[in-house]
C-alpha cells in the first residue's frame, strides 16, 4: 500500500499484486493431485521433537525448623515456623524413540476420512499414545520462591539469644539451611501428595497435547490440504492400544 501510494505521487499508476498472510495451520492450499502417504509424514514431524513438554504447578506449605543443644546445665533451643512457596514441574517425553512408534505398538494412528477434491480440504483424525508424565526426579527439580516465603512464628528457650546459645544455634538457621530443608519437603510433596501431584500431571498432559497438536500434527496435515477433525492423545496404561492404520492421502 505504501509503495502504491508513493508511485501514485510521482504520476505512476501501477497495479501491484495483492499479498495475503496467514498462519500455516490456518491455510489449506489446493494443489495438484498426487499420491501422498500422509501418515508417515506426520509421524516424521513428531519424531523431530527433541524437548519434553513441561507442566508446572505452584503450591505452598508450612514447616518448622528446631535446633536444641544444651550448654552445660543451661537448656538452649530455638525453633521457627516458616511459610514456603514451592514450584515443581512434571515432564512428558513427546518422542519416546523409534521403537515406541513401530506399527505393532499401536501408539500412532492416522485415519483419512476424505481426500481433498475440487478445492475443498480433506479430513483426518489422529490418535496417539505417550508415556505417562514423569514427576520431579530429585530435590533439585523443585524450587522455593524466596519472596513470599517467610517466618511466621518463633519460639526459644529463656537462655536464647545468650552469647553461648546464640553462637551455637544461630548458624543452624542460615538461609541456605532453611532453603535446603524447604526444598526437600517440597520434593516429597511434589512426588507423594495427591493435592500437588495431580495438578502437576494435569498441567503436563495439557501442555503435551497442545504442543503435539498445534506445533506438529495440525500444521503438517494442513500443508497437505487436510483439516484435522479430531486429535486424541492417550497415556500408556490408560486403555489397551489398538492396531495401527495409516491411510493413503491424496493432495
């Protein structure tokens, strides 16, 4: 439009071609009719995935840190209760390897409902099976947010913070010590507590489904002139796998 206006100002009336832009998953192009085995093309795109899908969940908890060490006849103890905010993520292996996708496993199925014809797109449905999401594998996979985390209650013996008690107990409450304890508690909750593990798994499943469908399956079938009518993603062990079928597609 800018170029056309500039040419018009200098007295040139030029009809420039109209260019339209669209996202690849919104464009269905009508091309020449050729035999295309659509199933392996989509699977090839899926096998190119190199990163897992991550599903993150946030949760909070309380914990108490207490240290007791008597100095001679004097009792010394100090304890503090903290509020901690944790973050954890579950992962999904979007490409478990070539053996996972072998036809006898039944982990991938593409069915052609109709082929493109007379400028109209074809229609396909795709179903897949992936390994179940994996929860955090170590305490290092869980983080604690320092900003909202804080002490909420403190109790100590009458001898604290005397010189002897203070020197002995105060180092036991260094930030690194408290962070490490909170991290291990968060790791346990992220792997054992259903109120935390369930949101983690759901988030990972949703992220995996969106990644596979929007970034790999749908753009590929669209490029060959097909609409993705239905995409189903199941998880290993949820139900018995069915035998694979891969339709011959035409473009």
